[in-house]
């Protein structure tokens, strides 16, 4: 690094001598500072360029448009569902519609442990996750295995035609030690 | 003016004659040389620079043969005889590298039949298994070599730990090795999704669900929600290219698996092997001490143990 700077100093000093404005203090010292500043500016531009490019590279991994299943959909009228767990929309929308005597709600079919889809075991009246064995009762409340909380419930509404509109973009949680959201308005429909 | 011109002209004429004669002589020499080269092309410089030729059987040319050959040169000229005992090294580093080569070769061949799309990926696996000539062999070689490489990399690390080979002056190479081990695990993880079967799909679902809990960068991790992380902008989203394991995730893991991570791992492997040589070869049995360390000590002279490979 020292050698080229010495060379540049030599070549630059006669040119600088012809310029009266730059050589204020004396010969040599200001020119070296100027050269150092120029070098710093060039390196700053290079690193700035590389850094901005790296940020662009990171941003590149977050797509703007997704081609995923829609999160808001209609599943029919409340009268279409009998008491108990209904699995007819599991494949299509990853939900179960559960009807109790007093209310109807929609469980989002994602195990709260690590995100697998549990199976509804009709004979045992429970949900069982095939990945790590978490078990949930017919309300989706965990009672065995590593699951930390009951399965989340999706927002449900009735539209003008009396159809149930489900929004899995808005989930209601019931984690231990936090406020249970299952009784919030939108988490269930009054039957 | 005219006189001067004349003088110059005369001078020029004789000079020109001499020049022409000289040129003719050179031309003749070159023609002779070229005729010779036509008769014996294997003796020409061009031939000898393109094709390998046999040198005289002298110690010097044999030594040069090793030093100038890139493949021989990768090995050190001499190593500690204790360090090459299999009971000492288990050969795990070398076997890991060998498996990496097997995986690269079989992996490139598998790429000829595999499409990383939701529609075709699993079909291509069935096609490879049941119809492609030697497809089953290739796929199983790739699969088993991958399993084995995970095992050998861990055993290599275990051996290095047990023999204390992570100590001075090899601390840096230990760190490079740790990075290589993580890259090996990432290669294994990204390859898991590629068959697009139930096993791989749910394994990646589980694996990337863990990324939700990343501190700061995951939407279920500590301080994640406070920093505005949602399922649509956190680290898991960047890994999958979406909020669910779908076609984007398949394509991304394919590219990480086949291009990016092997390239990064190759660079680190180059550094790793170079550092083995630079730090004094394969770590030998007994404490590794540098001479400079010993000189400072007072009292009875200890047994000098040079780093193996440095004589």
C-alpha cells in the first residue's frame, strides 16, 4: 500500500503546483491528504455499491405476489353441518368446521407444535398429529403430546346470503398464560 | 541537400542488401526448423506444452513431476508416519471429501432427469426409480452417500476433538470445519424436500416451522412480533418464498441444494485443506508444540515435538 501512494505523490505534486488554490499550507502535505480523501471516497463508493447490492439481494428473496390458496372463502350455510367435526373442507382449505349445540366454529388444521396437519380420528373422538403425536379433543384443545396450545380457530362470519365466510388470515389463539381469544366475536357463530 | 540525399541513398542501398540477405537466411533457418517439426511433431514446443511428455529418469525430473503436477501436489511432500495410521485419523475427513465427490457426480446425473416443479418432481423420482437406466442405482448412491456423509462428518469432528487437533495452531481450521459441517447439514436438509413425497414435505414443514421461532427474525420468536414480523415477511417466508411449503419452496431448495451451497462448501473445503497443510499437516499423536513455545521454558530440555509434517 505504501509504494503506490509514494508514486502517486510524486506524479501528483507537479500538477498540483500549477494549481494555486489547492496548495494552501505548503508543498506535499495537503496533496497527500487530498489523495487519501480521494482514495477513501472511491473505497466508500465501492463498499456502498456492494452493500446496496447485498440489500437488494436480500430483498429479492421476499416475493411481492404469492400464488397460494385464497385465505377467505365460503363453506356453505350453517344448516349444512351436523353436530360434531366436519372434515369435508380439510383437503381443500385445511380447516374443520365444528358444530356444538350452542355455537359453530372453524379450526385451522395446523398442529401448534410444528405445523403438520393432524388427522381426525372419528372412533377415538380426537385429532392426532402424525408427525410427533400431539392429540387434541374434538374442540381442538390439546391433551397429549408436545403441542403447546389448542389449535387456532379461523374467523367466521355470515354473509348477506347466510353463507359462512371463513378467513384463515385471521386466527384466534388460546395460548397458556395469555388471554384466550376463542370467545372473541368472530371466533365463532351463535347457533 | 542533393548530395546528402545521394549519400543516404547509397548507404540505404547497401544496408537494404544486407538486410535482405539476413532475412533470407532467417527464412531458410525457419523453413528447416518447420520441416523438422513436420517430421517429428512430438518434439516441438507447442506439442510438448499441450500434451504430457515423458521426461528423463533423473531424481530432479521425478521431483519436478510431483511438484508441477496439480493432483500430486495436493498431497504434502512428506508427512508424519504416525499421523497416517487409520487407528489415529479414521480417515474420516478424506472419506467425507470422497463422499462429497460421489454426491456431486451422482447429483449432476440426477439433474438430467429431475424437474423441480410440483407437477413433475415426484413423478420424476418414480421415473428414475423404475424406468431410467441405472436411475435406481444413481438415486440410491446419492441417498446413501448423503446419509453416510452426515455420519462421517460428525465422526471426523469427533476424532478431531478427541485428538485435540482443534488446539493451537489449528483453531481457525476448526472454525472452518464447523462451517463446513453446518453446510453439510443444510445440503441434507434442502435435499430432503426434492423428492416432493410425504416424508420430505412434512419434514420441511416441521423444519421451517422451527424458523418461525427465530429470535428477532421469526414471527413467533422472541421480539419478532414487536419488530413487525408476520408470516408474510419473516425469515421463514424468505426461505420458502411464500407462507406455505409450495412450488416456490421446492424451486428454492433445489437451487440452494444444487448450486449455491455446493459452491460455498467448495470454497470452504479449499480453505480447509489448505489450512491442514499450512498448520503442519494432519495432526499427529502427542502434544503439538512449536519450537518457539519451547525456547521460552527454563529447566530441563523437554522432548521437542514438531508439528507433524514439518521436519
